[in-house]
C-alpha cells in the first residue's frame, strides 16, 4: 500500500503506528494509515486483515447528573 520512500512499517510490525496518515477524520475519531491500519481516538485499531486491537487508553468517566 505504501508508495513513498522510505516505506512505512507494515501493519504486522511492532512500530506499525509510525506509518503516515493517508486520510484523517478527526470529526469521526479515526485515521487511516498508509499500511492499511485504522486507528481510533480511543487508541483502538482495526488492522487490514480485519483483526481488532482493543483500546489501551481508558475511557473518560461520564459525569453523573
């Protein structure tokens, strides 16, 4: 998927989040990386092969009304 030099790390590599952003959608809370990974604002990921990586950042506590 990556056409620039040096190429981005593949979605299987440990440093896969270092890939360039191809398409940013901050209003929807996600970015598409050059290696095909979709990264969500909560730190969850959707890999190109369909595997899901659970969010590692805790969600903010909702304030009680």
